[in-house]
C-alpha cells in the first residue's frame, strides 16, 4: 500500500515540475509579446512624431517666409519675438525627438542595459 501511494505522489511531483516549466515558458512568451508590442508602439509614435515635426517645420517656414516679413513691415520687434519663440519651440521639439530616439533604441535593443560607459 505504501508503494502505491508513493508512486502517485512521485507522479504528482513530476507534474509540478512540468507545470513550472510551462509557467516559465508562458512567462517568456508573454515577455516576448510585450517586447514586440512595445517595439510596435514606439515605432508608431516615431512615425506620428515625424509627421508632426514635418508639419511644424512647414508651418515655421511659412511664417518665416511670408507672415513675419509682412508683419515686420507694419509692427516693429514682432519678428524678433517670433524668432525667439521658434528657438524655444525648436528646443522642446528636439527634446521630444531625443526621448523618442532613446525609447526606440531601448525597445529595439532587447534589454541590453548597462552599456554606454564611453
């Protein structure tokens, strides 16, 4: 009787180990899917940001070439104020671009942290 009971317990033990492997494999698959989803999301953000940046640059160019010269002919010091505003905006846009570049590198790097001591 004890031998039969021990055999069942042994089978239960092996089943537990197999379940642990299944759980580990499922966790690894979930992490890979999350990583792929993150890469896709970052890629989408970069694409959308590229569009926003292109529209912004076209807007600024139109202001610089058309609006500001006409405005400067009628009102003094306005063009300079807009130039300062554009410089501030450029700095903000550069910051967002840098952050997205870093996010894209991190998402595409596959979890290589700690490098970059140079």
